[in-house]
C-alpha cells in the first residue's frame, strides 16, 4: 500500500478523515463567518431592550447613543478603532461636555460595543479610559428652603407634597419612590427593589414618612397600586419647577428633585453618621460615590482645633524634649557635672564581711 495519505471519502460537515499505512487522523475546519458593517443606531436598536431596563436611564442612554451616531455621521463599521474613539471624545469636549458627562456617554457606548463584540457584530474594541472628573460642589436644601419649597408644592398638589417629604427623608431616587407598591412597605420599613444599581435595600422610615404614605380612602373605596402611583415623573417635575420659581429659586439649575437625595445624605453625614452607613442608606454601589459628602463630617475634626490652640507651657516643652520623636539637633543635651581640681571622688561604702570568714 502506498505511503501517501489517501482520503477516505469527501469532507462531510466539519470533519474529514485521512488514513495511511501507519496512521489514521482526523482534522476539523470551521465555516468562515462574514462580519457585516453596522451603524451605532442599528446596534442600539438590536440590544437596547437586552442591556437596559425601561425607565429614565434607558431614555438618557438613547439620547447619548443618538448623539454619538450623529457625530459619526451614521458611518457603518465592522471595527471600532482607538482613533475613532479619540476623535469622538474630542468632539464631545468641543461641544462643551464635561469629563463627567463624557464618562456617562462612554459608559453607554462601551456597554453596547462589548455586547456587539460578544455577539460577533464587530471584531475589535478600543480601550475606554475614564476621564478625570473634578469634585463639584454639592447643593442641598437648608431647612428654611425646604419649608418654603414644600409649602409651595403643597399648595399645588397634596400628592406631590407627600412625595417630596418621602424623598428627602429616605434619600431614594424619584423613580424608586414612584415604583413602590404596598407590599414594599412593612411596618416601620420600606424596601426598594427597582434600583439603579440593581441591588435592593431596606431602610427604616421616619415618623413623617409614616404619615405621608397614608392615603385617605377614596369615594370608590379603592386605593392605588402604591403610595405615589398617581403621579408621573413629568407631572412631579412640572409642579416642582413652578414651586421653585415661586420662592425665587427658578434660576438655580441645581434645585432639581434629585437635590432631595443630596439633602438627605448631607444631613446624615452632618449628624455624625459614618460614611459606610450612609452608603448603605442611599444604596450606592461604591463607597467613592458616598465620599462626595465626606467633607461635611466636620465634627470629626473638632479635636484637631483643641490640639492646635493648646498653649506651649514649660511642661509641654519638656515633654517634647523627652519625646522619642524629638530631633537630636534641637534637643539640648544635659550639662556635664564639673569636678574640682584636686578633688577626690566620693569614698565608696565599705564592704560587709560575711560571717563565715
């Protein structure tokens, strides 16, 4: 028999078998898949319902991806290279986007491209580097501002007033409050299941929160699905904007409903609650998000003032000189004992003889 390999039949499927005098082996081959080109908008349409839940965040992401697709002029691509990403970031910065805003838009784009890459729609990904963000000043409501704003809201809608009190005392997000149902409220605690981070949390309620979640019976004897389901986000924001304009805060673009979450966090920190518990209360995914409020914990630094204002008495000076941390260059050495010329050393005490000798 010839030593040359003789094929035993035509390849079928993914396998072909060859044999010879001394060996028999099998090889495999895969079908080549064509990588098509896509627009960013087409990828978003394909995967938006898989990657993002319905809600305000998904609405924002839709706006981000739409802007990115417009900057890219609807270009089709099968690879998304680093140069394309760098040019995109540069264009966003020229449009006045802050680093924080760019990071949010790039997070949405990265999530979409990673999914497309996993599904085989594109075959290369760029490196996404987080832009350095500056710690901006956090605006929160003073007690008198809260009282005036809530009074103006209450004059327009009792439901909006109840929601405002709930938001400032629980620190929850607007969407979390509107999504509550009665089963989420048990005795003295409320549980949030629909959250931005995807992690549920349960917190105790203040006395006034217990009051505002109570609904008076309706004429039909029915009550809504949850304590705040009569309102939508759009309705509440419209009432909010009218009320803040009435009390002279219309020009303050930081006075939005989310300021109630900042206000809750600020009051907790100023009241001496440690950062880790504040993180649990707010449901922050990382501690770095809660650290934005750490500068308000000024009570922990009061002891430093006492030390700095302490007068430098002779006693404190001596304690400093004797300290193990005192510098040998600044600590005076003890003066040597002088001996008189011709003087003799003190006589030593005589030794006692033992009785045995």
